[in-house]
């Protein structure tokens, strides 16, 4: 997936001359992107929410998703380094603490490790990232490339999947508790994001609206969000191919152990 070359869905000449979207129109356009492209509709998530994933498949998900979680503060640090406004930097740096933690509280990365441990994985095994899928590594690194190289507004807009994440997290917590009760001790990550994500989304949305001076720049904002949705979708594509259908993990990647394929959450 070449996120750097994804084109706007609008014809090139039209967006430049079209009137700017109002705040509500821009928010609606962003939400439309989410409804169409966010990974809540991916078959892997649908299987999860139906209770049809085995423990081993959930382990593969937690292990691979850890790699993505581990680069989020790096992604935010890159965005922070490109910001020229001190007031913006003061707000954005909160995101790094949310994931890395500090002397006062644990962060999202540690909470995700606890989720992986609840699936039965060893902490060191997860943190080493030795067994992540090659596609997971490539896609995560491509997200870092996006925020290094793309226009600043697109980088900020790529975070706006947080506009939709609260609904998915709420549903996911409900379904994980229902179908996989042995995961209950590992859901602190999602609890925290119910508060953090809406706050972060509100700030990023306000910023892109106030700083997108033209309709063309607003289209750029929409493109940044579409590309981030593609990144999330592609991560699940790789998981589905390796661990669901046809079930071909590549050499060196995590392998589901026979004892993990028990009745808990097994696909029907």
C-alpha cells in the first residue's frame, strides 16, 4: 500500500474552486469517511465481535497490534517536532504521555501489554516484536513515513480516526466480556481510551478546521483520514490472511499453538 500516492476522491480542479466547508460540513465529511472506511467493518473485527475467534487468533491480534501501539508515541513525537506553534505543542505532547505513561500513571502501551498477557502471551515475547507479521511492520512504518513526509494538516487529520473509535471501543469491550470473559483483566487500555480519544479528536478537528484555509486543503484533510483508515484496514487484512483464511503465517511470524485452538471463541 503506497499511502503517499493515494489521490483525493474529488476531481483535481473542482476542490480548488469549491467553497470551503463549514465546520459541521467538514465534520460530516470526515464522519462519512469513517462510516465507509473505518475498520469496524473489517471481517476480522466482525468475527471478534461474534465470538468466533480462537484464543490463538486473539493472541495473534494482540501481538501484532502491540507493534502498532508501540509506534504511536513515535508518530506523535514526529508530529510534535513539526509543529511551530507552542500552544499546539503543549496540547499534543499529552498524547505521548497517554501512551508512554509517566511517573504518575501507566500509559497505553503498558495497558496493551496487559491485554496481551491476558490472552496467555509472555510480556517479553510481545515486546520483542520478533514474531509480528512482515506486513504489520511495513504498515506501521508506513504510518511513520506518512507523518514525516506529508503536509502537516494531513498528519494531524490522520489521527481523526479517534472520531469513531469510541463507538468501536464500547462495542469491543461489550463483546470481549461477553464472548471471551478470560480477557476481562486486560481491558484497561480500552477503558482509558473512552476518555482520551474523544478529547484528542476534538482538539485535532478544531485545528484542521481553523488551519485549512482553502477547500483544497480541506480535501487534503479528508485524504489524510482516508489514508489512515487504509492503514488500519490493511493491518487487519494481514491478520486475516495469516490466521483466519487461508491461514498462512509467513516464516518467522507468530504461530498459533495447538492448545490455543480450543473451544473458547472457536470459529463455527
